[in-house]
């Protein structure tokens, strides 16, 4: 049996291990790993339930969709992921992107999840993850800060119980301030109280964590013989060579040492003395350790603690008349759906997504624009996505069922790019902390599989969550199997507690989102960009302002366009250094790539030097140009246009009896230059000294009676022939150093 074929058993096993990484870690799984995964999984599960409800609210989707997104992708990642710490699910940034892409349309959100997952899987299989890195650090920072600000300010209207507020950032601020008198004070008091308590619990978590670490790393002194440091040193000058000037030292056991040798001896002993105070890990008293652990757990579980407290408060205070509530949530686990694509062929119907009581169930036809004798515009259905009942109360989300295929493609590309960037940045950072490797291509496949499978179970697009991943890491997770226990918590809540989720106040969820996105607002980075590179600050500013002013897509695309424009500008006007060497010989150094964008600039400057106009414009440069030495040492790339323009400039110089040579060209560029014909009109040397010697060779040849003159020029073949003195034959201008002569 052959084992070296294309489909050999070892290759198949290696391929399966690379695409299903759980095959590797499951072999060494033991009870210690199980214990760590259970603790971490349950801890993260307590955090993800309130976040799922809040982020679905942010994505303008029914709350149960956030819970579906919290467990389906995690289950898929167990089998396909390579990062043990990362936990995927709904995040604030991704929810904001989904809100702008889908605008409350659940079918569009699910369809984008399938297409985005498909894009990620294809990129992973073909190792195309690098394409996403066209989004540079300034763009990513501008996007994150703008999105966090937009999310935070967007939640203030819900925090205050104000209705009828538009989604766009500036419009949101305007509508909130305009309707500030309509604030529902019970919602506002409850929401602000939740923010304060969440901030206090977050501080409590950090304090308990730092306190426990400081107690564990308490310095402990070890006893050591310190006779040297207690010894009084007597430096006595003894007779010696006046020229040497050595002072000898008399001390116990070290007689006759020079001062330098003594200082080295003291340095070694001092190092040993300092090591006596080295930090060691000590055991914390059990009562104190337990108290700190409890405080830490309260801090990391702050979301569910606050949501439970707010829900109980709202229930006891006649919730239906006092607070704005989340509303009824569909209970139970999601059933597989395959009708996500139907909206692409149905453009004439609008409807309310969530079923409510029969008296409040509406079907609104976009063609008639009617809803209980009100137009959709009057009901603000198009503006804020709500159906209104006869008592002018917003009931459920209402939107157009139909959507265009172009919406799906543009939205899916954005979702796939942002999701991968957020996911891989988190995975790489925690892989460094845990000292293990993350396969970027496999992470793309894992994330894509999570999105595709999740979409069939009514999960909107997901990605890695930084807060939950950090909690997973600190809880001591051992393998991706910790996600199984996180999913178990969410599924238990959906199966048995969904009827109680309707009592969660909107203002409480708004408070959870505001506290979650606050750390993402970072204005230190733009200050860093301003001090280091004004161009990067410009890219950040374009992305930041346009996202807030318009949409995420416009901001990111415009920032990428600005960055590409600056890149083209740098290559269109390459850095050219001109230096006078000797006797009218000038160094012409090209710094960067010699390609079509900057080739015309290079030719213009060389032509100006050849025609004498460059020296007139720069009188301090030196005498008239007699020869040009082109420095190619920093040219890393050259295309056909760049080589053509150099050839044309050399032809122009030859016509005006101006000598041009070059040096330092890379072998691969020299090979292209030979094929282009540049080496037939110009010698390319290895160093500047060789180039100057080549100029002397040409000068000696031109000093003969016949001289060197242009006989013919053919720019199509890039060949120039010159008449040498004392000979009727024709020879190339370049001499024996060219590849043809070799």
C-alpha cells in the first residue's frame, strides 16, 4: 500500500487535525481540564445572558435573537477553533454594524450572517485573511471610537424612556435633546442607578483582582551572610608605579586588589544581597482569599446581578405602568429555518416581526401605507421601526420584508471584515498571554462556520467578545470545551426562564450597553497619531467623523480611499535626492519604487537636469550638468513604465552629449531592464566608484577625434547606437559590464 500519494492516510489525518483542531486537544483531556472548563464556562454564561438581551436590543432585533447568537456559534467553535480562551457571540460593535445593515429586518440580518460566514470560510480556505488588513490601525481606532460613541449616545434615549428618536448619531442627539421634557423619570432614575452600580461593581472586581495578586506576590526575605556589606573598607595608597597610578586596597581576604577589581567584587556581592529580597509566591489566608474571590465574582457577574435587581424592582413597582419593558420573548430553543433568502424576492410587504396579542397584531401593506387608518409615515414606522397600536403605544418592530441582493452583498462584506478583525485581534492578544499559537486561516473558517450554522438557528452575525474572553481567561479555561457549559446556561435560560425576561426594563439594558462600550472610547490614540504622523491622524479623523455623520460603510470606505490616495501620492512624487559630486557630475538617487505612478516625475526631473532648467531654478546646486549617476540602491521594485521613462531620459541626455550611468540595481530589476532594452543605452555598475570609473571611460572615448555621437534612436526597441571613434562599426553606449558583454 502506498503511503506517499496525494490521498495518503497521514496527509488526510494531518488535514483533519488542521481543520478540526479538537482532535488534538481531546487526547490529553483530563479531570483538571474539565474542572477549569466548567468553572470558566458557567462564569461566562452568567455574563452572556444579560449581554445577549442588551446587544439584540442594540441590533434592533427581538431579544431572543441575542440569546440564540450567544450559544450556537460557541458550540460550533468547540470543534473548529484554535484559541482556547476566546468566546464568540454578540458584541456591541457587531450589533451596531447589524443595526445599520439590517435596520431591524431579521431576515436581512440572518441572510447577511450566511453570506458573511461564507465569505469568511472561503477566505480561510484560500488563506486570504491578509486582505482584511487594508483596514489599518488608524481606521480601526477611528471606527471603534466612533462606534462606541454612537452606541453610547444612542442608548441615552432608552435610558431616559424617550420614544421617537432616530438612529443616526447627530439626529439621535437632536431628537433626544428636543424631547428631553418627555423623559420618563422612573426609567431615568432606574437607568442611572444601574450605571452607578455597574461602575462600582466593575471597580470592585479590579480592586479584588489586584489585591489578591499583590498578596500572592508578597516579598519574602531570605537569610544570607552579609559580612561584606558590613565591613568597613580602608582604601590605602601604597607605593606603586607613578605612571600606572594604581591604588591598592587592603581589606580582609582581599589584600592587593586594585580599586577596579574591588568594585567588580562589590558589585557581585551586592547583586547577591539584592536577590535575598526576591519576590516569592505566598499562600493567602483562606478566609481572606475566599472574601476576595467572592468580591471578584460579584464584579464579573455585575451584569446579571443588576439585571436581576432591576427586574425584581420593576416587577414589584407595577412594571406595566411605571417602566418601559423589553416585552414578550419567544421561549424555547430555536428551530432550524431555511426561509432567510425569501426576502430577496418579496419587496412589497411590510409586517410586524414579533407576534403579540391578537388585539395588537398588525399587518401593514407598504403599497397602501396604512396601519389602522394611519400612514406609516404618521406612525413613524419607517423612521424608528415600530408598529403602533390604537393607543399610540409602540408594540413591535415593523419593517419591509423585502430587500435587494446588493444590500446583502455590501452588508455581508462589511460584517465579514469587521467580524474577522475584531475576532483575530482578540485571539492573538490572548494567545500571547497564554503562550500558544493561533491559526488565522482556521479562525476565519471557525468564525464563518459559526455564522453560517447560527443563521439557520436565528442567530445574527457573531464574533469574538473581548470582555467575555478576558473573563474566560481569568477563570482558568483549559480548552474550547468551556463553551459547552456557557451554551448550557443560555439554553437553560431560554427553556425555563424566557417568560421572566419580559420584565427586564429597557433602561437597565441601556445601562449595561453604556458601561460595556465606555472602555472602547479612546482619544489617546488620535493624539499619538497627531504627534507621530499627521497623515495617520487625517485617516483617523475621516473615519471617525464620517461614521458619526453618515454610516459605518461610508466612514470606512472613505478612510481606505484616503489612505490609498496618500499611498499613491507618495509613489507619484517619489523622494528624489540630487547631489553634486564633482566637475558637473550629479548623483540622482531614487528612493522607493520605480513604477508607473512616479515614473513621470522621475523623467521630468531628469529632463530638467539635462535641459539645464533644474540648475537655473536651484542656483545653489552647482555648475551645469555634464553627467548623471543614477543610484538604484533603494529601488525595490520597477515596472515597465518606470524603466521606459528612465530609457527616454537617457536617450534625451545622449542627444545632448550628457553621460548617464547607474549603479546598485537589484538583479531581478536588472533582468527586466535587460529585457526592456535599458542596458543597451546605459551601463549599470555595482557601486558608485565603478559608475564614476565608467564615466571616465566614456569621457576618454569622447575625447578622441571621432567622439561619440547619437547615430540612431529607436524608442520602440529602446535601442540607441553610437559611433565610436576610429571605427566604422556601431556599438552600444554601455561597455563590458553589461550582461550582453558578459
